[in-house]
C-alpha cells in the first residue's frame, strides 16, 4: 500500500488558501491536514472552526483535523461537523476513552495523538478505539522543525502492537517530513505522512507529492 499524503496548510498564505488547496488537490494530496492551536496546549495560535468551515466548502478532499487544544472534549461536536478524521492529544487533559468514543459517535474517524515525550506503550490500551494514531515527530506548535528520529521506534512499536492484536489502524507521522525522512517513517510503519514546509516550499507541489509517495 502506498503511503497517503496529508499536506498541512499551516504555512500557507491564508489569503491564498483557496488557490493553495486547489494546487494541493491537483498535486495528488490524499487529505488535508488542519492544525488547530489554542495558545494554551501549545505556544502558538492558528485557526479554528470558521476557517475550517470555509476550507470544507472549497475541497472534496477528506479533512484531517489535528487538535492541539486544551481539554479537547469540549469542542468535538463543533469540529466533527467538518472533519473526516478528528484527532486530539493524549496529553491534553480530556478523558481519552470518552473523547475517542465521542468522535466515533459523531461519525468521524478517531485519531489519538502523542507528543515526543509520550511512550507509545502508554496508549496501547486505547488502540481498539482508534482509527488512526498520530505520532508527532516534532514538538507540536510550529511548522518547519527538524524530524526527531525517536518517532521511528514509536511508529514500529505501534505497528507491531496493532498487528499483534489484528487491529486495522492508520499510523500518521507529523513534523519534519521531507525526501530523507519520509522513507524512514514509511519503513517504520507510517501509512499517512503529514508534510507542511516540504510541500509548500516546492516550486512544483505535484513533483514533491509524487516524490514522497514513490519513496
Ligand atoms: C506542528 C504541526 C505540523 C506542522 C508540519 O505542530 O502539527 O502539522 O505544520 O509542518 P512541517 O512539515 O513543516 O514540519
Ligand atoms: Zn499537525
């Protein structure tokens, strides 16, 4: 199975967002990664529901929403209206099981996300409720950081545990993905690669997406 690409629009010029989304669609993106930051759970603020509702109107790509917000259970209903994949952080202070169930009940696929400081074993017990697990390969909050190689062992530990329990779970990796790190992540079990700067800095997005998918 080839890896899927979920470009992050975080580094887009937001006044050009519509054109950027059209370029990403034409480039062969499989979904769109939307980074929601609240300035509390992470030291940065990005965008929220109004921007996402506009994005939804202008794309047929599935929306992969990455909530980097404190106590995310409070906002599941609002984001679930637009999300295909809805993810939140294990470390964000919500009851994990309840929040995963809430997401699934709202009709979205549920994604549990871990920061670089969290060991994968901590979330093994939640795997049966997850449609996807997102392993952060940078500290959440900013695009353009370098890939942390410690993410690779986490991906393979999660892949092996999911296989051992015959669970069909997507494994997503986010942060510092480029031509060098993409094949390493895929080899370690990642099935969905988030890429921001590597795609947005390209002269030709299509070539970049193709390159990552073929690695
Ligand atoms: C970081 C975000 C990422 C980020 C990826 O908190 O979750 O999605 O935008 O950007 P790059 O690919 O530039 O590391
Ligand atoms: Zn993200």
